[in-house]
C-alpha cells in the first residue's frame, strides 16, 4: 500500500534538507528521500560554505554546532602561465571576526548534520531510497515511485532537490536535455597534512582558512583551479566545461596531475597524503539556463533548478541551494494551509526566489556564463599579466617603459585591438 505524506522531498543535499527542516518545523508530515547510504555519502564540492542568511535565520547557532573546518580569512586569485603566476591576495580583519564570511566544510559531515536537524524537527529520512519516476494524478504531480523501498510514495507536493542531473525535472517536462556547454565538471583531490604545516604554508593562525583560485591553470582548456584549507587537509581541484574536457582528449585525473605539477602549485601540495579523489558535474549555464521551476504539485530547488553560478571570481551553489530549499518549503506550507497544490499557488515560489538574493545574483551575472567561454580569459590574459610583471621586475639592461605603455603594448601584441574590444565588451557586460 502506498504511503502518504504532505510533502515528499527527493534528495538530502543542502536544498532538500533545508526544505525538510522548514516544512517539519511548520508542522508538515514530510519525507526526505536520499539515494545514498547516508546524506552526503555521494556528494562533493570544492569546499566553501558561504555564510547564508537563511542558515543564520533557521539555525542561528550553526556556527557552534555544525561540522565546520575553518573560517575563510584569506582570499587569493592567481593568474597563471605554464611557468609564471601573478597573485592578488586579500586579507581583511573583518573576515576574522564573527559572523564569518564563509567556512570550509566536508560535504559528508555537513550534509549528514543538516539532514539530522530536519529529522530532529520531525522529518522522516529514508536513505538508500532512489526516486525513479513521478506519479501523476488529476493533471498534477502526486508522488514518486521508488527503488530500494517497494512501491509508491504519494504526497500533495513533491520538491525535487535531486541535484544537477535532476531527472525528475526532465520527467515533469520542466527542462530540456542538457547541453555540454552549460555543464561544468569539477575534479577534486583531498590531501592530508598536519595542522601546523597548513598554518605555516598558507600563513594562517588558529582556525583561519584560505581560499585560492587559479586562472589560466589548465593549458588549452577553459576553466580554473581551486584550493581550500581544511583543519588537517586541503581540497584542491579544477573546474572546467564538459565540452572543453572532451575536446582535450584527456582523462580528468591527467588534467589534475598537470595542474599539480605547476611550479607554484607543486610547492603548496608537497608532502600531502592523498585521501580522496572525486569528480562531479556543476550546472554552469547561469540565469539563461534556469528551467521552469514549478508545475502543479512539484517545485525544483538547488542544482535541480540550475541555481548555481560562477563569475570567474566566485563559485556559489550551496547557499543558493539552501535558500531555494527553504523558500520551496515555505511555499509548500502556504499551499498545505490553502489545501491547493496547483501550479497557480506554487507560482509564489518563483516570486519569492525573484525577491531573494538568489535570483538577483543569478540575474546580475547572467552574462558571466558566456564570458566563461572566452578562450582568451584563461590563456591570453594571464599571459599578458605575467609578461607585464616580468618586464616590471626584470633587470637585463633593456630600457624600461612606463606601466600604461607596457600594458598597452603587451595587450595589443597578445590579443589584438579587435580581440581586446570584443572581450572588453563581454567582460564588461558580465562583471561591471
Ligand atoms: C567540484 C565542485 C566544486 C564546488 N564548489 C562549491 C563551493 O566551493 N561553494 C559552493 O557554494 N558551491 C560549490 N559547488 C556547487 C554546490 O556543490 C552545489 O550547488 C550544491 O551542492 C547544490 O546542492 P543541492 O542540494 O541542490 O544538490 P546536491 O548537493 O547535488 O544534492 C542532491 C542530493 O540528491 C540525491 N539524489 C539525487 N537523485 C536522487 C534520487 N533520484 N532519489 C533520491 N536521492 C537522489 C543525491 O544523492 C544528493 O544527496 C561546487 C560543485 C562542484 C561539483
């Protein structure tokens, strides 16, 4: 016999668990389905949990109770050529005082903790339970069929928080097939170190953490590198477009090995003990690739809704996932009170998202997805910067130029006037 819930949430990642927590606290009979052995078992990301208003509001003491590694104090971006690197390093005392700007975390520990908070509030968590299909009744979604637990689970509303490849969104007709150009792939290695080595190597004290991005780190491929310090390990890896990885003809681990061999990366990872290697997809199509977010009886949240973006400086997903999950939960509570699960009532989810930072940020950087396809961003511009710095510092008897003249000469030599104008326009539209 089919079980019945007010709301069924598919996926116990950050989006799903926040939705479950919000609903359980609102008194709903809610079921959270997770295909992994436990929440987070199959999940990975770079490592930065951005400080999110929704987390502070719903779990104000998460700073003390959540399994957090370090608070991010140092932010750096390094522009690389095969033999040089130009770095911009940012430290700010305000990032060293609560409320902290962000934390490094491990997904298995963090996701499990978040799901347990939902369970404490009254949600039913069912692991090793994969939703396979949607059940439709009277023209709307009315439940899911599951593998791992026999039969059907029925409910008034389904929230699909099943991640980047959300096949529930596809089954509901809310999204088209994916295009490889809208999909990023992340490759990550976790390396163990003694805590003191990390503090010394990255100039940190106490539980300060570092977040370093690398641009131009991948030869002919479009993409960049990341490094986050945990308490006794570092998370290091790369994010590239799926089509760019395919065109390179290389396996993900080969691309990562090349990156780790770069002279300025090699010294950061020296002596580390490999603990874990993983790869995962990232929705990188930005605002223009967001699918329809709801239909009768169903809402999409987090990566399933394409709510993740990168603008070359930040990669944000987990904070957007948690906020959208909470807003989907809030909308479901209103629908349950009204006894109406139609597309019309669920459309307020889209309105709530539009009013939140989630959709505002997605819109602000709506052109960034196209900018991230500019080949010159990853090869030519880091080279221009490195060439300029080399000429500024090199003492070889060649007469010096003033900085602006030097920059103009290098930029014209490497990118050409037409290239500079066209890229300047695209980068300006994306970031300025
Ligand atoms: C390499 C990499 C680096 C990243 N770095 C960062 C970063 O530093 N900071 C940041 O903010 N974001 C980062 N992101 C993005 C971030 O990880 C995602 O945006 C975020 O995890 C989305 O959360 P979610 O809950 O929507 O989906 P997920 O975290 O993917 O969770 C989906 C859950 O659904 C479960 N599931 C899937 N299908 C089913 C099914 N049919 N039945 C039951 N369960 C199912 C999965 O097992 C999983 O637990 C990164 C991503 C990658 C890949």
